[in-house]
C-alpha cells in the first residue's frame, strides 16, 4: 500500500499520477453522473430527510451511551453463545484474532469485506503470522491480488479496468481470459473463491449494525460471500467499531433504508445477514458455531466525548461523500484518503492513523459542501475537515505565506494599499479584455489552464461617490457588502446592482469601513484573524439601520451567515438575520416580477455556486430571475463545483483545471451564448476557462443580466 505523502509537493506528484490515469478518470466521471440519477430516483420512494435525521439523532444518542450499549449487547450476545471481546487499539484487535486462530488450529482464513479490518490492517498481521488469507468480496479479492488498498468503501476496485482484472486472473490461474467476457471473469472468481470457502478454518467479517437489545449483528452485502464466510467455517470472528452499536432493530432498519440508496443508488443490498447467537455447526464444539465478536475502540470512546467530532459516529460507511466529491472524481480514493477515503476519510485518518498522515490529505478539500449535503447522517464534514486542518496547523505550524496573508487581510487599509500596489504593478501585463497576459512561467506555469483576471483600473469604493444616490421614499434601505473580488476586480457587477436597486426604488448604502468577509482566513484556519475581521465588519455595518445586508458573492453570503455564527456566536445574530444573497433578496424579499424587466431572446445558462445551492439552500430563485430577463437553458451538472474553491485552485491547480474542463464542456453543450452565476469567484474560474478555450460565451453576474434588461 502506498505511503501517505509527507509534503505538499510529494502529494502533488501522487495526484499527477492519478490525473494521468485515463481509465480512472473515465470511470469516475461516468459513475459520478449515473450515481446522482440512480440515487435521486430511489430516494423519491422514502422520506430521505426524515431518515437522515433519525440516523443523526440515534447515533448522537449512542455516542453518549456507548458503555451502556456495549454492556447490554455483551450480556445478550453471551446468552446466545457469542464470545465478546473488546480491543482498545488496532494492534490489540489483531492480536485477539491471531490468538483465536491459533487456539483453533486455523490455517486458512476467508474474509468478507470489512473497513474495520482495513483500519487495523488485519491482513498484514495475519500474513506475517503465516496464515493463508483470502478476501472473498470480488472487489476486495481483486485488489488483494494487486496488493492495493480499497479505492472506495463500497466499490473497492472501481479504479480498475476489466483488462487489468483479466491480467490479474491470468496470474492466479495460468489461463488467458477475454477481458470483454465479463460473465467469464465473474465465473473464474466464483470458482477460485469457492475452493477457498470449502477449505477455510476461519471466517472473518465486519458488522454494519450491532443491536444491543438482543445481541444481534447484521451484515449488508451484494454478492452472498458474507453468508458463506459466516456459515461455512466452524469459527467466525466479526470485527466492529464501537460506533456500530445501536439500541434496537428499528434503528438498524432505518440505516438500511438509507445505506444502499446512498451508497450505490439501489433500494437494498442483495443480502442482509442477521446473526443472532452461535448457530448450529456439526463440526463445532457442542455442535455449535465458534462465534466471536471484537469491538474495536481505537480512539472511539475519546471521539465520542468530543462535542464537535462525535458527529463522525453518524457515519454508516456508505461512501456517498466520495461519490459526489469533485476531487475524488478526479483522483480516486488512493489519493483521497489513507484507509478510509473521501471526506470522512480525511477526518478518520487523523484519528485512526495519525496526524502526520492527515496533515496533507486534509488540505485536499475544495469546500464545496457536496459531502455534507448528501451525508446519510447529516455530518458537517467540511467543518470537521477544516477543524482537522486547524489542529494540524497547531501542531506542525501554519505556512508562512498564509501567516503573511493574515497580516495583510486583517488590516483593511493595509489590504487595500496592497491591492492598489498590485493594480499599478500589473499594468504592463494587463490586456484590454481584463485578463493578465505574459505570466512568468517560474510563478504561473501550473496555472495556465485559465486566463487570470486583472484588477480593475478603478475599485468600486473609489467609484462610490459618483454612484451613490438618494431616494425620497424608498421601499427599503439596504447595505451593500461588496466582497473583495467585486470591489477590486469586477466593480461593474456592483454597478449593475446599484442600477437594479435604484430602478426598484431601493436605497443602497455602502459602509466604506467594511473589509474582506474573512472566509479566506477561516479556510486557512487562522481563526483569530477571521474573528478580528468579523468583528470589524459588524462594527462597519450596523444591522439595525437596514432592512437587509446584501452581498453579490455567494461565498461571502454563506460565510457571513454561517461562518460568523461559528466565530462570534449569538453576538452576530442581528447581522446574520439581515444578511442575504442577491437572488434571494430579489425574489424572496423584494418580490421582483417581470413588470420592470424586458425578456430578451438571449439563451442564458446558469452555474449554481456551491455556497449558494448548498451553503445557503438557494436553488430556484436564480432560475426565476433568469427566466424574467432571458431564455433559461439548463446546464448539465449545474450544481457541481467549478473547481475554484478560493485558494484551492492555487494550491491544487491540476485538479482545479480538470474540474473546470468538465464545467466548460457542459456549458458548451448547452448552446447558450451566456452563462450567469451569483459568485465572482466562480466568474474568475469559469470566465478564465471559457476565454482560454476560445468559447464564444459571455460569463457575467446575474445582476448584470437584470441591469441590461430593465424597462425604461
């Protein structure tokens, strides 16, 4: 198994390897698109949000009552002939398995798929102890032949082609196979594994649920191998994390409603095996199965006490956070985790496998919140990943360039002076289209996948004196929170906003003491700087004076509403309550209609910013606005990240470029002449990509579309 990268440079080399794997990219692209369709269809049949909330509530309760549940399960299971063990560490769990195997003269072991056994690296230990170990899940068996770890928690071999599998089977049997004949390959595996089942002395499985009320544990599988592992050998060991304990069967069934739907878009796995005590076994002692279950702690009892990270006990190991992750889609599980993969893997690596392994991995999160949106247990995965980064920074130190960025951003005057210096310095490199040309390779060689914007000749705050106006009887008075990008890069977007507001009889104020929203510092884990910036902005904008505080940046809006509550708590409530994004204000607060707008024949498509559709839950309002002013054309994967992610695109430009390439392709396929969005960061990314690709598509803010189509 590949060792985790110790430096960002080393990690980027690993990423390049994955990005150059054309089969991996094609497979994960296809799966990402088809998965969403399948999942949406099967979730129409159940109250998905209610099920997720039940899982969250149950698991949260369980994390506070682990010891009670364990003792109850142990008592009930032992009544039914099960031998219950508890292991404090992964090493201790492996030693218990070896001890049981030696006591029962075991030579051969068959295993059902178990992420907990992967966590303890059980196979390594068993092989060291000279046991024959065979994985019996088809995907796990294939990657075992290749001496690889799983690339997905549910589909461990998704990264491999049928040609690779055929070659691996040839090495095992000595016979050549046609890689196009999938049924034959499956038959080869079945024949080879059946021999192993029939001669195995020990079966090892995981457990998806451990039910305290009756000492039952359950396993969900799709191939039937789980039942053979748990029934054919006379000795069976189940390994489960303490987090798999639930009070009642009803709780497990609720998880089963969500788990397969979220994992692979199917209603139910092919097999759900319930084991309630040691069953009959003719060759076993006293005619009974020799049945053991090992509960692994490995830090779980400490996690359960953590008021923030105890959320991870809600994880049901469906792998959906990887299914929708734009980064996983580009690089796969071997580069998006250590043992556990995807968003949850970035967090679990920190707790189960060490901060040294998590320090680099945890940086590879783009912050799109797709994982949070789809999580079976409603875990705030982006927030937990950010906190992991914070803790890693506390231990290993914050990068110097991030410290310098914090010193500049927290001082508004210093920050604006710096931007003015950049604006002056860029003049020899700026073109007439608003882009920087002739970028030096030594600094920007990895960033040439898109055209980079130049700072505007004049910032919005420098234009405000000429733009401000006074209405005699306005319907509303609002404050404009400009955000850094629109203030200094795209002031024309704020000009359009002023024009639209004035046309709708809304008085706009622009508090000039406002600073950056602080999101960059928040994401760089400089919490003290982020707090200082937040406090300054609250002082600059007295919420009591306004009907609304409006920002045209979805990222700013999400941070002002959610991040400020995290940073400042209830002190920010009045500010948060008044803060809104542009589209929500126009539709939900102002109640704009088509009466003041002309509907042009322009074909306009839309990119839904991550912080808008998921961070704010705003989806239909932009569509309604576009439809009032133009002909709305849907875009495939409208809500999928564009690859910007603030500083992410500069830290991982190779991944960012590939995510952007997918977005540009989808835009081109719409046939639209224009794309609008509600986030200037997305405009930087998409406009730069469209320009670099030579695509004749105008990219602008939705406010600009409305301003251009106001009735006289």
